[in-house]
């Protein structure tokens, strides 16, 4: 089965197991070089790296995989342990690191986000003007490639490719650049050298997407409008990306068993050199120090070039401390629901009806009651309907209750079908709570939440002759409440730098319709012979490209804004009330959500285009931030790639970075002070007053409490003092906000409070 990127994959990074013998196969390592020590006799760093590797190892010709100059200082090579040790002894080498595997984080959303609205101008720009401007914006998507024949990549009425574009489409046995690239899809490359060494697989290497995930994410970010799109009749309507007129460049870095750090770094390097404006990456690993995080290192180089990097937060929720991609120069995106659903129901023999969801599109089992079974033996794997666990004699002709977990949801249905079952009820357990994710099952199947699942399980265990009837209700819209934070969306607090609140925002990430590869069916299973131009998927993989596309629109409207300014605009205008005017809820248990789950809130594109004020940050600010982390100069150079880092300027606390949110840690001191600087991107003469929300355990003082901006571009500083009250027994954490307001704008920053010494 192709490497799937839906929500059962944990966003964890792991290193390929170490080799036990010096005679074993080579593995990929990334070598960090002392870039600024290149001897004058070498014309390029690449020449130096090649010679350096050759001098310390045998056969550099086939060992050297990539040389890096922009995204990283060094190279990737296939090495045996002896060679690794030899390189580590070299005076020119900072470090040698084993390659890391990253995993993918797997059209109503434009309407839900207000992008189809004709409600007058957007921050002084008509939609037509924005679309015109976005034709100059290029979004680079690092993923599983692209299915170029998709209607989402049609280039009708698009002008010539921007002259500054330096990228290309690479030819392959199944990819003809002259036919498959156009004025919409202007770049398509692939990077597989690290993967080939790690896996030993001889997969056909091409920019073409044989997985579906990359096509889905690319079309979500910037797909052209396609009328009458649907998944086998579900979610019918016009499919479109966020920035329908932006250009797309795809970089295939993910293959059957994952995405290698060496390949990702090479693709980021190439995308920066090619000239992308936004990088969209729906993939990641676990938390790691920034100097060991391939994506964070490449993203720093992109940020320095004015490129916004948008990454998925991961699918390891609702577990706390489960985030990926937490560097402050990255836009970290969590997932929420939209106001569209795909209801299905199960009516039990006792007359009770339970509602769930499904994307099953076949005949169903008709309006008849069918015997219902659930594992009665000691074999718990049959509870989960794992491969080979079901006894055909027990399930043939019956509907099977399967517990959610361990194996992919659609695969459970395939197991039931192979054992002779005619239908499935996929019942949540405590791990997934009440969250419902619709799937394109191979047999009639209804997914239900934990409470309904428990009642159905109890019914099967106690009824003499348990039976069920199932039905499928198609597509419904205007669902309330929405958005709801997806249970799978990874959560804070940020374990790399607790003083930086992550995720930054949430966007639509549940049951998202977008373009699909014709290389496989909508379930992603090898045995699924159905073909569809569009598919519905869930994951932070789906929310990330929404924000990437919105960032492209902001870049079109404000070409001179830095990545930090664009990020600030999306964060400070996000909302935290759902469409029922209640605080955002968490799908795990429908409790109130917190900034550890939703960050600043759910993005609001209209308001983000005109945020009033922004929290800006320069590359130098991020270097001062890194200096506050007690990293060595060499560690910082691995990230910032500068020759003369002295840390003469550094923050006394990482939380002093000019970030659009706050994360306050009370430890030995009860008082934490942070300063921030706001830049006026609204009207001249704007005046803002501060408004504070704080828990009863904390006193918050903001000085000054009034900010006056005489001119556009003016900057004003303020200082916040957070004091943990002595008289109140503090909880381990709490939340609040700081908002600068006037009649036109509200510039809101979430605040997370943690007590590290209770």
C-alpha cells in the first residue's frame, strides 16, 4: 500500500536503526561543514565538499548525494560507520548526523473562509485585483508530487510565468514537462537520493504523484476552479484552492515509506533558489532542538529570503506536547472542522438510532435488519478488525463492530469484507473520543463516536439477537457548531521552546475535498479499484495548505511584508468563537478548546488582509532568540549560517522575541516581563487601547495602555508585566489574551500561563 498520510499516522520522527557491523550497507548522513573555512583554491563550496569527502572516504563519486549551500552548509552522503568516524575527526566538520525520516501529516472551505463572498472590497482590494496580483506569487509544495492532468491545474487565462522564476519541470518516464507543466503548474521536481539509500527500494522516480497526498495539498493551496467536483457524489460543488491564480511548483520528497531529511533539505534549497514566495510542507517529525531539525534549518534560510514557510502541526492529538514544526520562524498549523458533514446512521434492533459519518457510495445493505457481531473471544485484535483477525464463520453475512485504532480505518472495512462481512460500524474508543472523520469505505460503514460506540458494544454483548440497519444521508452544510478543533490535531505546549506558544493557528483540516491522483482509489488501499478526480481527506496535512494559500493572497496584497508580518496578520485576526457564537470546542471531548490546541484561533482571511498592526521580526531578531537558548555558536551557525555570530545581542529570555502570542512560564520568579513592538500597517493617526483577559491567578499590567501611530509604518513598543498572585493557589496552566483595539481593528494575542514549580 502506498505511504498514506491520514490521521492514524503519528507525527513522530525516528532515526533508521544503527548498523551493527562495519561491513553493513551504507546509510545517509548529513555533514555540517565549517562553510567559511573554504580554501581559496576551490571555486565553489560544492567542489570543496566533493574533494573533502573523497579525501576521507572511498569512492566519493557514488557516496555524495547532495551538496547544500543555501538551506544548509554541508552535504549529504551515503557512508559506512568507519567513514562517519573519519569525517567527525576532520577539522573542517562541525558535525555528522544520521538522516531522519519524516512522515506526512495527513470545496466548501473557500466559502467557509469567506473567499467566495462578494461582500465588497477586501482591505481596499477587490477580489479581481487580488487574483490579478496573486498571479505573481509562487507557492512551493513539498509532498508526494503532483497529478498534472487534474483539472485543478488548468492554466486557462493565466498570463506568462513570472520572469523571475528559475525553476523547471523535470522529465521522467511518466512525466513530460512540455505536456504536463503549464502557466499554473510551473515547476515539478523530485528528490529521492536519500530515500533510495535508506530504503534500498527501486521505486520509479518521477515528479508524478502515485499517493494522492501531494495533489490534494497542492490543489488546496492554489487549485484552479473546477465546477461540479465531488467524491463519488459527496461534497458536490465548485472545488478551488485558496489562491486560485497563484502559481504552483511541486517538489516530490516523499515516497512509499516516508520522507528523508536529506531529500527535504535538497528540495528546500532548490525551492529557495527557484524563487518561490511561500513554502507549504504538510510533513514533519517529533520535537528536536532547532540545530538538529532539518525542516527548521531549511525554513530559517527561506525566511531570510522573504519566503513564508507553512507547516502542519502533526496528527498526534489530543496528546499534549505532541507538536512538530515549532520553530518561531515557521507558521505552525493545526486543524479544525468546517460546517459540512456526511451523516450516516445505524438503527439497532432495540429501536435506538445512532448518528455517525460515512463516505460510502455503493448500494448499501438496503432497508433491512442484519445480524450485528462484535468480538466475543479473548483475541483483542479482532476487536480492532486487524488483518487476519476475523473468523469468516463468525462474520459472514453480518455487520461487524470494529474498534478504531492501530490500523487504518478504511483497512478495517477491507478486513471485514474479506472475511465475508457485509458492513461495519467503526466505533471510537477513549483515544479518539467523539471526533468523527468520514472515509470512502469499500463496504457499507458508519463511523460513530465513543459514547455511541460504547452503547452499541453493550447492545451487542447483551441482546439475544443483535441486529442493525444502516443508512447514508449524503452531504449536509451549515453544520453547527463549527469550527471544532480536530481531536487528532497535535497540541502544545511547545517542548523545544516553552516560551513560544504553538500551534500558531488552526485552519480547515477535516473532510476536505481536493484533487486526487488517478494512480489509486480514494481509500488509498491497493485493492480499491475505484477512480476519482477528487477525494476527501483529513489531517493537519489538509489545514496547512489552506494557510499557505492564504499567505499567498496576503503576499499578493502586501508584496513588501515580511514572512513575520504575514504570520502576525493571520494570527492576530484569527477568531475563537464558532458559528454558534460560543468559544471553540475540542472534538476530543467537546470541552472548551485552549490556545495549546488552537493557537491564536481559526484564520479569518478577510480580516488578515487588513490587520491594522503587525508584530514584525527580522532574521537578526531570530538570531538573538537563538542566542537566548544557550546554544553554542556552532549550533546557531548550523541554523543561521553566518560566519561571525557573537551573540552580542541576545534576549534575556526566549519569550522576549517579538512574537504575536505569549507563553509565560512562572518558575522561581512570580514576575515575568515581556516587551513587544507593533508596526502600523493601517491608517495614519490610528489610536489603539489595550484590553486584557487574565485568569484569577495572574495580574497583568500593560504600559503604555494607549498606542498612537502618527504615520503608516510607525512602530510603538509596550511592556507587559505578568505577576502570579501569592494569595491564590495556582493551577498548572491557564490562559488569557492581550488585545489592542480601536473602532476598526482588534489585534489579539493569546497568552498561555504555566507554573513550572508548584
